[in-house]
C-alpha cells in the first residue's frame, strides 16, 4: 500500500513538474462508475462512498458523457433509495444528481412523494433544495398539485427557502406561466423582505410576470423610483428597468428632459458603489445622450479612477472608454487621472487607460503619450497590444500630420517579439495609413520593406510584397524597394518567392527605367527549385519582352476579342491533334459563333475530345454558366450564386452518357443535364430528365422542365430542370432521375431517321442536394470586425468529437471539406506538434448572408480530437444549419 502511495506521489510530482494539474477524476470510465453505483442498493449505506460515486457521475455528465435511457433509469432508481439516509451532505448530492439525470414523466412520480416530504421538513436546507429539484423535474400537470406549497414558500420567513421558491418561479414561467402569474400578491409581499437576496429575486420575478404589459411595467418603475430598495442588487435591477422605460418613451416636449432621469442622477449619490456604477453606466449608454447629461456620470467615474479597489478602477476606465468613442470631449477632464493609470499594476486597466487617452488626446499631447506607451508595451500580452495598435490607427487618422511619429512607433514595435495576430494588426494598421494618408506612403513602404527582412510569417510577407508591387512603382524612388524584394527570392520559402516574383514584375511593367534590371532578376528566377516560381518568372519575363515591342498594343487589342473559355477549349483540341501547322486563332471565333447558333448543342465536337471525369474543370463550369444565362426561361432568376462541379449519372461503358451540373440561384436551383448518345443506329428526340424528390419534399418544388429537341450520335445536348427553394428550411434533398426520350432507328440505306419511333426511358443515378451547394467560401482580411458586427445573441455554439486523428491538420482538412468555407488570415496553418489550434472560417450562404465560424480544436493524449464550433450569421437559422451539417456528418 505504501509503495502504491509512493508511486502515486511520484506521478503527481512528475505531472506538476510538467505544468499539468492533477485531477482526482483522471482515468475514470463510465462503465466502472456505473458498477460502483451499485453501492446505493446496499442495506448498510456508506454515506461517504455514495457521495464520491455521485460526484463521479456528475463529473461524467458535465464532461459530455451521456447516459442511455436504461443507464439513466437504473441510476435514478438506485438514487431514490438514498432518501433513507439522514446524512445531510449525501442528501444534497442526491438533489444534484436527480436534477442532472432529469427523469422522464413516468418516473418523476416515484420521487415526488419524497421531495414533497422534504418540502415540508423542519430542516430549511432540505426544504429549499427540494423546491429547486421538484420545480426542475416537474411537468405542467404536476405543477398544480404543488402550487399551494410553492406559494407558501415564497413568503416563508427563512430567506433560503423564499429565494429558492422565487428562483424556481423564474424557471416555471417557461413551463406554465399562468400558474406563476397567480403568485403576484405573494411576490409583492416578498419584495418587502429584509433579506437583500429575497428582495432581488422577488423584483426580478415580478418584472418578468408583468413584462408584456407596458402600462404595468411603467407603474412598477414609477413606484420603485419613489421608494428605494434596501437591497443594492434590487436597486440595480430598478435602474435597468428605468433604462428600458426611458428607451421606449419620448422626451418631454416642453422641457426636453427624459423621464426618470432625475432618479438616475439620485442613484449616483447612493451609498453602494455597485448602484452608483450601474446608474453611471445606464446614463452613458442612453441614446443620443448630451454632454450635460453625461457630466454627473463622468464626475462619478472620475472619482472611481482613484479608488484603491482594482475592480472599481477597471469598471470606471472601461465605461469612460465607451464614452470616448462618441463623446471624447466630455471626458477630457479625466485625462490627468488616466495618465497616472498607465503604470497601474493591472495590465487590463493600463491598456484601457492608454486606448482611452489615444481617443481623447489632442495633437500636442501625442509626443508625450507615445513615450509613455513605449515603456508600457513590453509589459503586456499580445491581445492587449492589438487593442493599443487599433487605437493608434484611429488617432493617426484623426491627426494625419502626426503620422511620422506614430509610424515610427509602429515600426519600432513591429521589430519586437510578438505573435502572428499582433504582427498582423500592426501590418494592417500601416496598410490602412498608407492608403488613407498619401504623405505616409513612402515611410510606410520603407518600414514594411525592412520588416520582411526578418519576418517569420509567410502570410504577412506575401501581403507586404503585394503592397510593394501595387504602390512601390508610383513612388519617387521605386528602385530602392527592388533590393528588399529580391532578397526574398533568395532567402525565403516557395510561397514568398512566388509573391516576390509578382512584385518584381509589377515594377518592370510600370517603370521603363527599371525594366532591364527587373528582367535580369527574373531570368535568375527561371532556375528556381519550385515550379510555381519558375512558371511565374517565365510568364512575366515574356510579358515584359512583349511590352518592349512596338506590336504589343495591337496584340493586346486582338487578344481581348476572344473569350477565355472558347480559347481554352480550342487550345486543348489543338494539343491533342498531331498537326504541324501553327495554332489558328481565327478558329476560336468560328467555334464561338457555331455554338451560339445552337444553344442546346453548345459543346459538340470539343466535348468529345475531353476525358470523362467526375469533376468539371473551371472552363466547363464557365461554359455551363453561359448556357444557363443565355436561356430566357432562367433570366428572371437573377445572377447565379454558385455553380457546382458536374457529376456523372451513368457508368463509363453504358449506351448513354449523362452529367448533371447544379446552378444555385437566390430562390431557385437549376439542374443542367448534358446528354450524349453512343449507339450508331438510332437517334434520340424529345429528350428530358424526369426528377422525383425522394427526401426533402418540403424544401423544393419543381417549376419547369426544358427538353432537348434532338440528340444525334456522339454529340452532347442540354436539358434543364428548375426547382424553387423554400426559404428558411434546411436545403437538403435526394432526387431520383430518369432519362426519357423518343428513340428512332436510322435507315442504313438513306442514313435518315425513321418517321416513327417509340417512347423509352433509362434510369440514372440519384442526385443529392447538400447544404454546401448553397455556400461560397470567402477570404476576409478583417475577420474580427465582421465577427463583431454580426449579432452575438444569434451565436450558435456546440462541441463535437472528431475521433482519433494523426494530426490536427488532418482533422481541420476533414472539417473544411464538410463546411465548404474558406480559412481567413492564415489561420489554416497549424504549427508543427501543436495540440490545440483556432481556425477562422468565412463565407456566404445563398442570398448574400454572411457566415463566420471560429473552429477550436484540441488533441488529447490518445490522439482523439475534440472540436468547439462557434457560428455567427446574420440569420439565426443559417447558423443552426451549419451545426446540423456537422452533427449529421
């Protein structure tokens, strides 16, 4: 036994040395705990052991382990036997586990009698807990039987029992609001209690009972504003209710004052600091608040700035920070107090003080402020530094003449140690200043050029190189940036080298004086190890040589007359043919004209030369979009939101070949079927595809079918089926497809089709419509701003297990394939050997609805990956759809 203890102690020491917290629940399994729960059935109960088993059950439940119906029932029946014990601690654990298991309606009756007995017990602790449990597990039918006991409990002399009944009333409003509304008299009586917590709970419940009656709420607020509450918590509630009334009412037409504003000012003189701050917070958040109305609140908050309590200082500076966003002049009197807070030991307070000063400071105080911030930045974490950088950006846009001082400060902190988010915030700040302040362009580009000399983040280096290529050639001395760019070609990875080649080419195309130097550098890039770098160098080198010739203008004009899709098809055909002649550009125009005259035969000879693949090339997608938009039947649908890759609906060796491409519109889905006949002695006429919805009948309704007139041998033709999508429903469906046509035999002697044919049909593969068909990925450069702009109250959060994975990269790739969104800000790059990572995803749902996702993944010791999915969208049902998609996958 002693050896076991020694081993346990040694293991715990090793864990602590590795920075791990020892957990008493480490390694427990649900099956083993359920076996231990058999101790509940023993004749001689061990109260301590039973408490430990219940604690383990509660831990498993809170960690996400769900109990099956049979397991939950067995545990529940075993727990009910513990009511025989008189141990108070065990009884409290019994209450907790019953609430957690939440038995079904037919099982509740078994424990109801024991709980009602405890409700009438002489032990107040039993009474209050029994009320909470009974109200948590009861249904509307049983509620009527215990209503009398609950009403008595509301006005009970014991504060614990009264509060339990009042809090239970809050929950029961969702079960049976009519019964709770009958407690109004008892709740009003509870409001006169001397206990602060009872008063607080009673006021909250009374307001919820009356919240749908504006007149009753107004009367309640008027009454409470004249007689202050004893409880500071209750008084804070009164202030919040007053704020709601002020927001819903109009100002006095004669005096222009707001109703109840005098009450808010009187609360600023309350003896409780909590009430004072709540009143000040409500005043500064009023709509269209004036400087005169702000003055008393600002004065109180200024006093809090010198408080010895950190929580008061933090609350005051955060409130003043909000005021500074819209009324910076109203808090200039607090600047001296806020400057002294820069050296506050609490870094959150110091950060808020700095950002507030940056918003309220004037042009003359910037120099002094920057000196103070310089010594402060090294002491705070990256998340606080990002806030400071954003405030500096706003200050620089406010005082553009001070851009040199602020730009130098940003350049200095950019060279210091920091993570990706911090460095990205600085780079984005400099980019913004360069684009909005013309005088800051050259200084900003110089600072960024020096930054990429030792930048460790590929995404940021590529972003800076792109900016240098975009703005560098237009500066007074563009040649000085070429050295920085070419250094990246020599020293960096393939991604950065490719970006540097593009930036060099931009200098060569925009500046004739630098073209020769750039051409020499690009020639050196032709021997790079990476294909992408070599291809880009060869392309731009050829383009620069053509730019120097006199015939460049004519060639560009001539090339611009050809569409990319027909040109690509012609080039593919030319490469597959064994001819000695040069490519004839004139054939492209002829091909386009031929296709335009036969919309149903839009890819005859060319499509036969392309290999049969399950996914369409980008050229095929564009071609299919052109066909759809040229059909008059679909012009009223609006623009195409997304075109999905084509899928094969027949086997490779069958007599008919059919592919389907889905085109997603705002309210419609058009299925484009390309059909081909491979049987030489027949021709197909009146060809159409009949679709029948197998799953998802409520989400889609067929609108029209456009048949194909004739489908000769070896040529592709098009037929279409259009569906209307029901708004707000989960857009998932499964559809069966049948090819129907009239088959006519070809006379061997004349080569013409017979006049009469016969009806025939051919069964095709089913088509699936999935949620990602209606999603387009979109890369955002300012994810946080868009995230904050979306309604937080509609945010949907859930956790999932992804099973065992070799790495987080594999897990992320699987999730990206399910969601169909794009990663933002380089967050798809996971550091080597990382055990946790956050990825930012962005996209649009059909109808231009923004969808943003924060994907938090962590890998356990057994390589099992857990994922927390946080989705925000401008429509709550869209966020719910993505969770449904993940849970079903």
